[in-house]
C-alpha cells in the first residue's frame, strides 16, 4: 500500500492510495473525539500513481496492511516501510466511541489522540526522524 497527501487542514485530509491494482481517492475528517467521517472513491491505478509521483506533499507513506480478527472485531495492523520502517500501528473500527473491544496482549500503547501517528503527519515528519520514538508494538 502506498499513499500520499494533497494537503489538509486540522479538520480533514485528502489522500491518494494504491493497493494492488487499484487506486483510491479518500477524504477523512475528524468529527469529534475519535470519530471520523471517511469518503473513498476508486480511480484508475495509472491516475493514482501519477498523483502520488507528481502532486502529493511530502513523501509517500508506504506500508503493508494485515488484518487480525479478535472476537467480533478486526484490527488493521499497518507495518510501515521506508522512512517509517519499524513503526507498527493497530487500528480498529468501532460502531461508537464507547464500544468495548478486546485488548490482546500484543496491543501496544493507545495513540489515537497523538497526531504524530496520523499518516498525514508521517508523510512530512517520518517516524525515523522523531527525537524519541515510542515503541508501538
């Protein structure tokens, strides 16, 4: 998975992503707390690749995504590559902010509110350049 950002505000980000043989445009907006709105549209792979190479701000964020089922939930585990190599982040989609979810032993520190971990920020401030990195495994 390779993604890049056109820019954003404190309220939303706009990205392009390639996964396998598909391209995607995505708008992600913070609504409140940990709640996000997300809109995603498939686009031709060649268009997405050209946008990544020519239009995005900062470096691309490259990662491998793994899905881990745990009880009735699925964690998306992103294993970052390139300038963010070594960083591993787990994400879970919940139906509501106060929904209970499993916390397996391998789950690390909660970083939802730490904006350094937002992919948008990792594009311009990669994990390898952080003065003191946090172990997220």
